């Protein structure tokens, strides 16, 4: 998914700032995150400037996208540990050394942490239509689950993600955000907010969700995530995970992850 065919033309010129947000709900990324990591890697190799955003603020409330129920909130100490670990992992994929394509790591707690509730309502809330927010797939899916529903906390997530994009646009002239297609509602929230506040046109790319040939979600096996931390998932288990890919999935896996 792309917000406009102009994205191809924009990426034809070097130096585009693009970002991906990573959720620090665990102390390690997993193979499900690898698609977005590889997207940033390819952007950097093509002459663009990747921004990896660690959700130090948004990680405190939780994203409803792709979730069937409210998630447990993390305490500050656990969140800080998770952020540090994830930053170390991303440094193994992206080049943060000075140069024309230098990657940047940011933490959205730096700008969201000090926002007051009244300030949020006054400066940002008025830019969002509740009608449009209710139409987001991540919200509608949870509303249909009447017993569980969705809290106001998670309902507000798309506003905070929109604020992230606005801040990165202002700080780094970032004009592209990428994420999984299940994040599409959150991605376009930022695009719309920047258009309303700054009158500028920015873009988003929604990458396809990776599934196995039998239709099951990639990387999910009886709740045992394949972590990128060797202390949480042994190199042997990681090797076996890829080796056990069905023949029908191998070509697609090679295109996405290598």
C-alpha cells in the first residue's frame, strides 16, 4: 500500500528521510520485525537516510493493531531496559556512522513525555475526527469484540503515532514512514496530521503481512516467538526455524529477508 504513486518518484532521488517505529514491549525484536528492519536496510543501501524510532512513550500504552485484547502495561524500568536492548540490535543492521546515509535512532518519549493532556486536546486532538478514527481497521476489529472492546488509552494510540510523524517531519524533514499493512490506519494518521498542521504532503508505505503458504501468520508458532536475541532464542533454534520453511515459501522468504 502507498499513499500516492509519487512515492516511487520521491525515492528516485537520494537522501530521503524515512522512518519505522519499533514497539519496545519486549527486550528483543523478533523475526516478525525483520521485514521492517530490512526495509530500512534497503532504504539506506539505496542512498536514503533511515530513522529508527523506539516507542519509549507509545510503548507505555500499547498499539491495538493486530491485537485481540488489551496488553499489560510496562513499568518504566522494564521499558528502559527493552529500549536499550532494541537499540543495540538495530545497530547490527543499520549504519549509524557519520555520512550521507547516516541512520538515526530516536525515542518518542523525548517529545511525547512532556505533553500535557490539555495541550494534547487543544493542539492536536482538534485535528482528528472521531468518525475517521472509528473507521480504522485496528479500532473496528476491537469494537466488534464487545466483551473486550478497546480502552480510551489504546484508542488514542493513532494520535500519538501521528504526532511522531509530525515531530520527525519538523526535526529531520522526514517525508516517508513505512510499516506493516495492519498499521495502515496509524500510518495515514500521521500523513493527515502533517497535511492539516503544516500543509505539507508526506507519504506512507504499508508492507504486506508475511504469511506462510497455509495462510498462518509468519513467525507465530504456539506463542513461541523467534527472537533476535541469542539469549532468548538459540542460534540453533533460529537456524532450524528458517531451515524448516516449506518449499512453497522459500522463494518469497529469500526476496524479503536477504
